[in-house]
C-alpha cells in the first residue's frame, strides 16, 4: 500500500485562500508546473528560495510514493522589461548591452542556473521545456483565442480582450482584483496603444526592425507574450487540467491571472486545482536590490566573497537556513541568522552520525511511532518544514538521551528512528551531511602540518635531500607549500 494512502495531505490553495485536502486528478499521480527563470542574468537568492520550496514539495510527493511529473520551464524569450507589453525584451536588451547573440545570453545564464541549483542539491524536474522550443504551440493557442472572439489583432500584434473575457468569466479570480476598479485606476491611453482596453495583454507582439528575436506568424514577424508560454507548456505536458501550478508570490498578478484567462478562453475550464505561491526573501530587513547594493548572489555565499557575511557558508547550511521558515512566510537573510542556522545544522548532523553508535535494547522508553507521525503531520500540513525541523530536533534530544543511557530503545524502534531521520533529513529536506567532509579536511590539515614540521626539522639538520623530497611529493599530490616570514603554509 503506497504511503500516500495513510498520510492525507493539505495544501494552501491561493485560489480559495484556504488549506484544502489534496486529491489528485489521477490517483497516485501528481502533475506539477512551476514557472522557471527568465535567463538574462545570474539566478538570485530569492529565486533559489522559491525553487527550493518546490524542490521540497516535489521530494515529499515522491517520498509519499506518488508518481510525479514535475515541469519547470526556462523563459528564453518574450519577457518584456518591467513586465509590461511595451518596451524591450529582457534577453534582447542584455544581448545588446553585451554585444552578444541573445542565445549566447540564454546559454550563459541557463548554465549558471543549473550549476547553482546543483550546488544546492536540487533534484532536476521531470521536464524542462523552453519558450523558444514551443513557438508553434503558442501560435496555435492564439488562433483558438481569436476564434473564440476574445483575442484581436491590431497592426500585427495580438491582444487578449480582458473586458470581453470578463463578461462570462472572472478576470481577477486568483489575485482578488476587481476589473472595474482596475479600469477606473488606469490612465487613459490617449490613442497611444493598439489595445482596446488598458488591461488587455499581449499574446503576440510585432517585432520592431531593431528587435533581434523574432518568428514568423499569421499576424507578423514577432514574438509571443510572456504569459502565453506557460499556458502552452503546462497544457502540452500536463493536459488542459492538472493538479498544481506554482511560482513566486510576485507572479500571482498579472502572470498567473493571465494564464488562467488564456486557459479558460481556450478550453472552457479552470486549468489548475491548486495554485501555490512561495513568499519573498529579504536581506537585513530590506528588499534585495542590485541598485542599492543590498544584494547577494548564491555563489557569493558559498565563496565568502561578499561584504555582507562574516565568512563563507556551505550550500547545505544555506538550504537548512531557508527551510527553517515556511514557504509562504517572508524570510529575512542576515549574517546572524545564517550563523545560528549553521550551529543548528551541525547539531543535527552530529545526531545523525551518532545514530550508528546507539545500541538497541529489548524495550523502548520513548514513543517512536508517535514521534514519526508528528513528522508526517508537519509536512502534511501544507509542507510545514519549520515544524518538521522542530520534530527532528526532538529526535536529536532522544538520540542524546540514548547515548547517555537515560532512555532505552528496541531494535525495531531504532530502525524506525534511523530510517525516519534519514528519510526526512536527506530525502525530503534535501540536506547533505558535510560533517564527514569537514572531518577529512581537519585530518588532511593535521597530516600536512606534521609533514611541514618534519621538513622544517630536516632543513634545520641540513638534510636538504629529505626536505626537498617531502616538498616534491606534496606537490605531486597537488599540495603547494609556501615558505614565509611567519612560517610555512600550504594550499591545495
């Protein structure tokens, strides 16, 4: 019997504003689409937090023995600067500034995105489609929307008629916005736009002569609107009606609102059962922004090359820090906070290591079955990782008491404790045990320092043959010695 049959899950649905019992469309299967990055710059820490939230959600569904199809796209065209319909495409702008082909920009930052996520131990999605790889599908959707009378062509561009759509549907169902209020609060266009209404959004944009990224279509040589790609790719790989659509809180409006409208205009039905949104990450209590300097890249955390943190922190410590907050909560990143997280992470890993040293007895003085269920209860309550971590530290307390002989545990309960701790720490939270690597580094440093001492003694004894032999053999192993006024140091 699959684990999901005994572990009922509740998910906060942004569409209803409530936690709802999760019931997949097809039993035992989950279809999940998450909006991926627009690859025109290095992935920032807020992106990492959003994708980490859905990585854990993906991991937990898999842990519950669901068969998951996780689709996360790459936006490599069509995303206009400032997320409006007028202006310059973000990728084309970066290509112009750096005097590169747009696809060189795409390749550079897609590689960066993958490298960062790999460093933070993300599982790859089941499918990772690109917007440029689905131009044909986007054109076909536009044709359908025009045929339904909700899309219109104007001077080679095609727009979605929000007012017409709202006559039979609810534009604003996800964000809670009222279209009459939106129209009332929008400046008059004064004939400067081809749109019928200020709230209409682009399905296809005619490319200006200087625009580099363009494709032929029935209306013009141009490029698709930003919102259209996710409608095309989610429905192609998950069907017109699927389980979960996720992304950052900032995508709720207009991006996800427009997706719902496009889908309903095409199919006549709501596309998604559960809309999920991850909250933002702040830095030292303020919004992260490159323009103000209040910004740090994921790689700068790992290298320590920044002006914000006191030292470098590992990917697992950073991951542990982020998972200490619920995915729907705002999380503030600071040096004090990650230093505290590092201490907690080390305590957890010390307890994981100590599990192998515990000897089983004949009876248990602690209720492992109830504790195990509390771990599941935490994750079943809208993927509540901070409560799960609190339960894991309860396990740390048990382990320490068992080591001290103050509690006893049976063989079966010890197996349950071990498998549950390892399952949640490594499989669900996606942490890695870096303690072993640190221990090896300490041993390496001690060994090299011992050899440096032997070399110094050989030099003092004028045994230069032995001194040179130690140096040369260390170089052969990739360890470079450097003699200075304050002694000899080494680098690898």
